[in-house]
C-alpha cells in the first residue's frame, strides 16, 4: 500500500500484511484472528495504534517517532493494581494476549514505558532516546534491549526472568540495580556516566562494561559483592580503575575465567598475584604491562593471552613461554603479540618453537632495518642481529629445510634473488638456508656447525638457540601477519626452482637482475613492469613441494603487507586473505580445501595468474573477492590499465575448474558480465 495522503487506516481480518508506505498516517486500527506477525517501519506521523489480534505473537514497529506511551497501555493485558492487591484484567478490547516479541526500535516519542503482559518474552526499545523511566510487569520476559536510551538515568529490575539485559550506550545512566535469578548476560558498553552497579544475580556469567568511564573500584566492588558466578568480565577503557580495584574484579565465585583489561590506562604493573589460578583468558592489550613473570606463577592454566600493542613488553619475559626457555603457560594455544616491539630473532623463535599454539597473531611488525637491506643488495646475505619484526626468512624456516640466523650473523640464501625491499622496507630470503659461522670461527668453526653456541649473542634478547626445527608439526591453525611490510614473499610448503627466463621478458628499466629466482622490487620500479614480464615470470616459475611444520594451517591473513610473491601448498587451508597487498604479482596455490580467497585491491597481479592459481590448485573454492583489482593487466600504481579488454573466454577461465559460488568483482577496471562465468 502506497498512499501519500492517507491519515487513518482500519484493517479487518487480514491474513498477512505487506509493506505500507503512508508517511502521514496518524491512526491505525487492525483486528484479525489469523494475523500472527506485523513488521512495519517508518511511520513518522503515527500517534494512535490499536490492535485486536488474539493470535499475534510478534509486533515490530520501528522508527515511528510520534508514537506515544499509550501503545504500552493498549498492549498490556492487565493494569497495575493498588498496593497490596492483584492486578486487574484489562477490559477494553481483545488486545494481543499471545504477544511474545515486541520491537519498537527508534521510536523517539516514547517517554514512560509501563507494560504489563503475561506472555511477552522479548522487548526491544533500542534507540528510544526519550525514554526516561521503565516499569515492567512481564513475568515471562527473557530478553530486554534498552541500548541507546539516552535519557534513562536509572534502571531498576526486580524479580524478573530476564536472561539477557542490554543497556549499551545509555550515556545518562548513573545507577543500575538488578535482581534476577535468571540473568546470565549484562551489557553495559558505552554507559559513560555509570557510577553505581548493584547486582543480585546468582546466575550471572557475563558482564561487559566497556567504556564505563566513571566506574571506579568501589562501584565494581559493589557489583561483585554478592559474588555472582561471572566467567567473563570485560572492563576495557574503564579509565578510573586503578591498581586498588583489581581485587574487586576477582570477587566472583567461582573466579573469573576470562578477564579483559584492554586500554585501562591506570593499570601499569598489574597485581598478578591476585589473579585466580583458574584464569583461562586474559586481555592486556594497549596497556603498559612489561614483565610477565608473576603472571606465569599466578595463572598457569592460561589458554589465551592478548598482548597486542603492549609497547613496553619485555621480550625476554615473553619468550619464557617457549619450551627452550622454561615452557611457562604450557596450555597456551592463543597468543596475540601484534604491534609489539619485538626483535626479528624473537619472532623467529616464537614461529619456530611455539608448536603448541593454535592461533598466533603478529600483525604490524615492522621487519628488518635498512642496514640489512643494503647488505642484501651487495652480497646476498642477511644479518638479523637485533632487527625487529617479521621477515620472510622466518616463515621459510617453517618449511623444515632451513633455520633462522642463530648468531645474528650472515645467512646464505639460495633460490631467490633479492633486488630490494618495498620502499624503505626490508627483503626476504628463501630456504634452503646455510648457517654462516660466527666471526673469527674460520673453517674450523664452519665445520663445527656453529658449535660455539652463544657467540655473538651479547645484548641480543631472545636470540635463537641454533637448534634445528622441531620434528613434530605445529598445532597452528590460524596465523595472522596483517600489515607486516617486511614480508616480501611467503612460501609455505613450496620452494622455487631456478629457471632461465627469456631475456625479452625482463624489461624492467633500471633494475639489475639475474636469470633465475624470484625478484623483489622497490615501489619505484613497479611503474616499469610490463604485463608480459610479470605473466612470463609467473608461467615459467617452477615449484617443488617441501615439508612444512604448519601443514595444518587453516586460516592465513596477509592483508596490507608488502608481500610480492605467495606460494602455498597447505592441504587444510580454508581461508586466505591477501586484500590490500598492492605489490602482489606472483601467486601459486596448491590448497585443495581452500574455500575463501580475498584479494581486494591486489592491483598488480595479472588476471592469468589468478586464473591459474584458482583453477589448478583450489578445486573447492567457493568465494573469490577480486574487487578493486585491475584485471585487464598489470600496470603502474597510478591506475592506468594496460593491455586489451577482458574477453569472454578469459572471464570463463577464471571460474573453470573450481566450485566458485560467490564472485565479487566490484570496481574492477574491466566491466564483467556475470553471465560469462560458469558459477555454481
């Protein structure tokens, strides 16, 4: 129904309702014995609503800004009785006695919510910014959402069966008092004015108080005074919490298992001795934590630890989780050390020795420094002494045929020529790696295989020990290396074989190169790369499969990194993210279980390279995202496409040989006709 001048509407006995567009509709009356659901939105002029629908179980009226408090009286199946007496039944009309779900999101005209209904189980008043008081008599209510009710200053809930209470973004809320035997989840995110929290909830297991900026240790202590069995407690960005408030967080019985203290600026040296020994997950991201020694003693059962962006983290303390350094936290399976200031040797040790880790995130590590880049250009060796972050050599060591530099000295590389890193970033090396002896060791030191352990290790925190890679495979299932600009190549399970490319394909001006290996170019060289050169390089490159310690990897994230070549032979990999890898030009995949490949804004990779990688190595691929990819040809980063337009045959080649069900090609240079693709 679309009637721009309709103001009053009466509907009798409808079996179902479609969408109605009547912007000046002010009065609505519906009576029906068959109607079960009403889903209408955006009636800005609606003031009066009457429903006589005995079988209606769900009512959704969103963004009705003029709707008044009378809607609650109309929907109530009884009326409040004087003190000491039972409620009187409602005598006007049939109403909606079987109503179970009521959603009035965004109805900003509501002020006082007084609702009495014996069957209602879910009430959503999110975005009703004008509501200042709430009185409910709904004995069956299990879910109550009051997010973004900006005028509400106090929330009182007594003797209810509510299991989930949402009060997020109620910026004027000062006091919360809840008494409920059934409540298990309380959401207070964004209640910046909350000062007092009183809870009598013997089943409460989850509290999220993120951005409760005025919640102090006394307010937290009052909340935990009844010792609710909280398993997960989130106190992120609670800037008023100090060291003296840490005991309150531990007051639940049984003790908290998952504690989040991210961005708590007042917490610097957390009192780990007060943490319960049963703690399983701890988030200290964006804090000033440094030494972890007392944490290891207090929480030996930790399985998840988030130290992201802890800039003051002591590297030697972190490395004690490794088997060769004491094997603290033996049950740890999830570790996030993104954006921490970690030396290259320390990252290599974690990648190599962390065989018990299932999920590892090292996002944003900067890579080796420019001084090592200069050495790479001159003699093909890599010095990693004291360097920070992630470089490709650390990943190559996972292939089981090489080890990272253990002395902080030269690593002899084979299989890949390194011309230069991306911009001022750093380059890569490919296994097999041979350990160069320490300075002064000579032939004897070389023959001894680096037996002089510890030589050249002074002042290097967390340097590698020189042992060969562990014999048993890693437990790693998820590896995240987003925004690691030092990653120029990632080869896992595959190694490049030398080849002789035709001279005419190497037409990159101003770059010295040889006739074998994978090249790494700087950003200034990319405008000179032609489509023919990149395609020929990819077609002629030959790969051999090698064992890898991370063969069980299922998720690999490399987005926004400086990677230029990716070659993977991972039999269990299901998701690969390469979005934002603007320098990626070479892709080889042998991943039979890969389901999702994300390549947004990979502007340099040729269409033929994607087609070959997908068609030959990913037979089960379901989702391919190549949005913002210049599929016509490789070209300069300024965006000028080179080469002929995409033909129908080439388009079909992209999907043939795979099970692609979702193909995203938005904002590609070529305009593709979806009918040209054999999508399943």
